[in-house]
C-alpha cells in the first residue's frame, strides 16, 4: 500500500479539474482519495489504521494507493471545503472516494479498517 498526502498544487488541480484527475485515479487499480480536516476524530482513527496497514504490507493492501488531504491546512481551505461540499454533495468528514481501474466505484464517510478494505 502506498499512502501520500495531496499537495497544495494537487488540491488546486482537483478544484481546477472539477474532480479528482485521472493522473491520481488511474495510478493504480485501487485508489482511495480521502478529503478531510486535520482535527476530525474519525479521520485520526482512519489515519492510524491506514498507517498500520501501510507498515504491515499485508497482501490485501498490495497495489492500493491512498491519497489524503486535510484541507483545513490549505491557505484556500475554505474554498476547497465549498468545492468539496458542492461538487460531491457531501458535507461530512472524512469523505472517501473509492476508484477501481480509474472509475469511481463508491463514496463513504468514515469506515472501519475492514469496511475500508471490503469496498475494493
């Protein structure tokens, strides 16, 4: 599993593209994009299990790519929040988009570790 924080430039590209660009969604057969805020307790729980999964290198996570963005830390965090809430019609955090072979498969908010893996 590969886990990486979305950069400020990538966040700007997401907004400019009107969604998650193919350069991110097509990087692997299984991609999750998590949009959240740094203070969110549910995000902290997800971040902890994602870190454990990345470290463990379990077979069920092989080829899985996770991008995450704590948009409250961006200089344009309020603008990104409005974009996310409008574009994806979801004002809850964390917000998770699941892509399979570059196509959006499902969206959720907080899910447990087993729930997260079962979506793929």
